[in-house]
C-alpha cells in the first residue's frame, strides 16, 4: 500500500471517527462486541491469485497457494457455515515496526498520559517494582493532580523515565522496572502500553491511534523521531505481500483474524488498511469504569477472571484468546490447545506467537531471528512451517546456531531451557537459513 493510498484511507477513517465522536456524549463508549459481526462470504467462489510482482522467498508463494486451496471454497468439504480460520499477528507480521510503540510515543509527545490516582505509579501495573515507581514519581512529580495530563512533551525527565521502563524494563539508574509475572502469559512492558491509555474511552483511543499512525505510514522508510531525549523509530508500513495474502484468503472463503499483544482498540483502528475487519481484531482488552473510561485492569480469559493483570494476549494468552473469541470457548479450558476445529493458517514473527502458530495446521514465520520461534520454524515438524525474511529491511544471516537444544525456549518463571517438539523430543540446534 503506497503512502498516498494510506493517506486517503486514513483521512477517510479519521473523518468517520470524528463524526462518530461528535455524535456521542462525553461518557459514551464504543465497547468491543461480545460477538463479531457475521463476516462477508463471497457469493461465488473466485480464488484470487497471489500477485506475481510481490517477491516472496523461494517457493513460498506457491506453497501458500497450495495450503490456501486445500481448505478454500473450491476444496472438497468446504462448509460456508464453518469457514476455515486464518490468524495473523499484527506488529512486524502485517505491519512493519510496532503500533504499540507508535501509540506510546504519541501519548508521551502529546501530553496524553494521565497522572495516576494518588500519584501512585504502582496502581498502573501490578508488576511494577518499588524502584520503578519511585523513579517515575521523582521524574514526573506530584504537582499534577490525579487524572490530569502530565506535561511529558516538555518534561523530558518524565518522558525518559517512562521510555526507559517501556523499552528497556529498567529505570534510568538500571533497576528492574517490572518483575514477578508468568513469562508465558504476560509481558508487563506490553501491558503497560494499554495501561497508559487509561482514562480515555475506546473511541478516543481509536482516534489517537489513527492520529499516531497516519504520519508514520506516510513517513519515508528510516524516519526517526525524538521523544524525550531519545531518538526512536518514526515510520510504519503495511507489508504489501501480507495484505495480498489476506486478500487471497478472503477470496477463498477464509475467516481472517488478527491476534495481537498490542491494545485491541489501537489495532482495530488501523486493521482495515490491511483488509481485516476491525471486529476481527483480538488484543489486550482493558476493562472500563462506570463512565466508559479504560482502566488499568483487563478482561480475563480461561482460568484468569476479569479485573486481573496476570494475562494478556501473549504466548499462552494468545492461544487462550483465540479459543475464547474465535472458537467461542469461554471456559477455563480455553488456555489449553484445541485439536478440532483449529485454525488452518497462522502467521507470526516472534516468540509471543509460538503457541497459536503451533496450534495452526500451517504456519508462516517472518524471520526476525527470535530464538524460540525460529527453532520450531526451522525444525519444520510435519513440513508444516515456512519461513520468509522480512519484506522490508530483512536481516542478514545470523551466524551462530539457534540454541534450541539448551536455552532458546523460556519457562513460565523466565528461566531458559530446551525447546521440545510435538513428540516431546528436544529440538536440535538450528542454523539460520532464510534471510
């Protein structure tokens, strides 16, 4: 998608959102629906060919076409009432770079982060350390009343303290910012993005997301921005190849979803640019207060009840939320792998995607050299994985082997260990072969 096309689409979405907001009272809210709208089903089956002018690695285009056709609308046994499912991660799978970064940097640059209740930063995250809370209080001060915007565009000390915790999980002095979480269900720095949006409605966050995304989608590749005193990424792109793959899936009758560890409202705002309906986005779902404002707590899934902060759409949490929303399992068992039905295609780029990818019949891994993911992808059990380099600025070959047999996978307590395949066997160390 060209910057001009994206600008026209985004301006249309911004206008529509502004009109919607104008018709709402201050306390009105746009909540995620319990059930998505019925997706469009083609009246006739006309599978679209994937574009030959968009480069893929090796024979990946041909293999993906074969996979899509195997369960598409021309396949034997296709049932319109039980459409095959395709699942995509968002950041660095559909979108080059990170929309969570974009909204966080936008909130800091535009004085949108609100002072927490009682000027107590630990209210924002159950996993924030005392050292981190003290560092934020010292940098951001206590003069701003609770619920009012912090002047982070001009108070660079406050901006830098927030960025250090968000990007590095460290205070400026080097102390750990977040700890004590289950490493297979929670990444507190990702969750903190959603928590820093507290105090706004779903509709307001979606408008801010569009405002944050628009200039970055138009910016030249390589653009940077200064937030606080740090120089950070300042551009985004939707991968043309993935948008084309989504189009090919939909033409074959697939039901296409996004499962993301970014805030759901933020990705909902931009997902239509890639051909995914906004109500087919599953991400971090913040609960709201009586006035429709987002809070610091999350909707629960599986064994985790509403109102806790212990699980987001991250590794096992992605599986849980796929099972809950896409397949309708609202029981505690949603955290477990389901065998039938299961998604036909999954696509991801990072270790956070590994469980929903392993649950998929076919898997596409975008190579960002994430160790756990690449161990499984290169092991290619059942010949069900394909690896593709990043479509923009692919990384050079990693010369060292992925330590799959020893430390590439991480347990719930954060300790490293070997990666085990579907038979429970240790995956041998793997070389980086697709770059």
